[in-house]
C-alpha cells in the first residue's frame, strides 16, 4: 500500500475529500516524526510503539575490498507492534 492508497482509504472510510485526508495523514506523520526527533516515544495503544533506538559504533568489512571499516554510532527509528495489530495480522 502506498501513501496515495492510504489517503484514498481514509477518504473513503471517513467520507472526507482526498485533500482533507492527505492533510490529516500528513499531520499525523509529521507529529510522529517531530516527537521522535525530540527523543520522545510515541505509543498508539492497540497499534504499536515508535521509539528512537541507539546503534553502537561497530566495525564491518567492505564486501568488495574486504577492507575493515568503522560504522559510526547513530540513532534509528524503531517500531514495536502492539497486541491488537499482532492479532489482526495473525488471522
């Protein structure tokens, strides 16, 4: 499913225009992004939890040259599915 498909589904289910549905979806995504950027955790009960995870610095090998290189530490977004989402997918 693409973002366009999701906007169409929202418009269909809520009887909104596609333009209003896109605005609503963008507002939700922007709010989640802003919260994660601020280091906050976003919990949507029954759906799941978005949070920022820290990845430690590590060494790896370049597959072409076999040269060892260091991958710096970084922060990455993570998602853990909630019980409601897990149950819905398992059916």
